[in-house]
């Protein structure tokens, strides 16, 4: 991709971003800083380069923001199956906690060892207002690279204390068949603070095998499974669609009005399909429950077209 030097200098000195907010699942708003089209293309190119390098050095404990088929939320949950104790910790404001200074230090050090000039230029092209922007395509892989030392140190600590550790973006999970003591928790918190991250206290969970244990939205008590509440919602959506039609079901579950052409909104259709695909991903495509849901979906779709 050839970009005139004058445009590149302009983007470095005055990067183009569009700021907006999106609602969080559990209330509140997430601030997004989305780059302009040209800057986005540049960041996508940087992302590809960094992904190629990270794939060669990726820690086994990391499953998020990785271009590998086996790196997903289900794979992230599997190491914690059937453990007696599970600790989940969420890092607060994950991207904004990564400063431009840390990004520059990442480019200057192993495995890149870029020059000072190049490191500064790449940092200015991938950060905004001194932080890692949430809407930039290069931010996820940069966060993984910045976390290399953190993941290595955390994995070593957990190995020495008979803990299983995985990280999916800002979700950290620790499990063991031995009680996770207060001293161990304090050590883990200390390591998190040492690497300049903060903990979301609202999402701090220590769970025993007697309760429902979940890792990145996946139930792990005996096997990887889907939360009962989601299964109940999928059944309700399928039933509502079959009995009342797609338009009314959409209004019941998403409260969206139909389009100008009178057609039902597409969100219900695609969200329901996505939920069912998620069940297949977690439980397997040969699972009877998944097959029944998939069959009901296709039957409802056929009836809608008739």
C-alpha cells in the first residue's frame, strides 16, 4: 500500500478518529475511538504484520485476539473443566490502561528492536490521546504484545502454585483442585498491579464446584456447556417465532419496529442464528439439543418464506 509521505506525516501529527459510545451488556457505555478510513487501512496492515510475529511467540495461555483456529472462547474455557475452584478476574479499561509509552517500549524491545524513529512513528499511528484506542484494528494485537511479560510471569507463578491460568483479552481465569488461598489471590493482584493493570471489582469471582462455574461465558463444571438462561431464551425465541411469526417475535424480544417495506427487522433472525451456532460451537454440532434447535430454526424459516 503506497501512501504519500505528506499524508502519512499528517496522520502521525493529526490522526483522524470518530468518537462514539455503545451500550455495555450490563449497563453503562463503552467509548469507541474509530480511526478514519486511511488510518484504518494503515492500522490493518500493521495488525497483519504484528499478528504474523506474535503467532511465532504466543504463550499457550493466551486465547484472545489471535488468528488461530484453536484460539477462541471455548478453547479458553477447556483447561478449567471440572476444577474444584475457579477464580475469574476482569481487567478494567484494558485498552486505555495501555499507554503510548508502553506501546513505544514494546516496539523498541524484543522481538522487534525497532529504531527509536520507527517506534515513535508506529506508536503515533496506533495510539490516540496517549492511549490504545478501543476502535483501532491494531489495538488487540498490540495489547497481546504488551502483555507478553505479564503472561509469562503469571504463567510461571501459576505453574509453581498448581494453578491453571488462561487469558482471553481482559478476562483472566485461574483454576485448581486445591483451595485458592487469600495469599495466592493477593499475589495475583500484585502481579496485575505490577504490570500497570487495574481490576474490575464488580467482575471478581471466586467459585467452587458447588456453584455454576463459567469462563468467558462458557459453563465448565463437568464439560463445556451453555448457560441455562441462554438455552431458555433460545427456546423462547424459537417458540415465539413459530407461534406468532417473525415480526411479532422480533418486537417481543428486541422491541424493534419493522422496516419501511413492512419486513421484520433482521436483528432477531441473525441474533437467533448466532445463538444457535454458539450452542453448536460449545456443545458440538452432533449434540442432540443443538440439532433440534437448528432443525426448528430451519422449519421456522421455511414457514416464514411460504
